């Protein structure tokens, strides 16, 4: 297994009124992050917030190329990114849903306390398969065929690249002590956007 220190290249926030960052996603232009106020769009170049959708947004966030998805309690809402309108909902798979991402026509959901990742049908919420982890799972993301997820236990947090079939850990990027990862999303290239939990910040970590 390859292990190295995470290279944090940029930090956004804290943001007015935001006391916790949950899910994070990327729509190709903006970073969206779930927080205690709702869903906020962030310009990654200027660091300015662009708009806020007031809604329940207490865990993972995803983007399928057209719509946003947001975990809210025991539901996953499908959202119009232009208006913030909820277009539909499916049941979330577990009792401690955390991360959320879109890949290969499916939603992938991290289960924090159960230390699992589910692939689910975005139309019905049906669980298609489950991967087991040995750490608490936070954010999840795919990039270039690689499957990554965040972990956060106590004061230790890391980004893990895992085998998408077996769940075996192939590589880790270790965050500095006390720096947690809640949400996680790739920009489709060499950077990850990481939710910073109760720090109220969003951080950028280099993948390579």
C-alpha cells in the first residue's frame, strides 16, 4: 500500500453563518457544499459564494452532470441546480449516511458508523452492492477509474484509494492531525475538494 501525507493546496472559509461542512460536489464550474444553512455554491477561483439554497443538507452531496443529489435525513433528494427545487426523492440506504457521489449511472453512499459504501439505484434507492471498510467512512468519489473515500476517527483523517471490487486499501493520503474530512469530491483531474466538518471550511488536496 502506498502511503503519503496529504498536500493541502488551498482552503476556503470560514463562511458567514456556516458552522459545519458536510457533503461536497463539483459541477465542472462550481463547488457545492452542504452545511447547516443548506446548499451553497462556491466559485473555486475567487473563493466567493454564489448562491445558497436553504434546505436540509446534513450529509453527502453529488452531481450527475445535470442534477444535484443531497442526503437529507433518511432521504436523498434530486435537485435542480438552477432553482434549488426538489424534483424527487429516494430512500437513503442506512442509518448513518455520510458521503455521496455519482459514477457509472449509480449513486454511491458512504455509511459512517457501519463502515460501508453502498452502490444504489438512483431511481429506486435499491442497494446494488456493498463494500466494507475498517474505518468510519465519510465522503466518497470516483476519478479516472479510481475509487476514493474519506475516513475520520478521533483526530485522524485520511483519503483512501480502494479496490472497487474488494474494498482493499491501495493508497492513503494522510491529513494533518486534527484536520478532518467530511465530504469528498474530485474535480475530475488532480484535485479533491474536502469538506472540513466543524471547521466550517472546504479544502483542496492534490491527488498526485
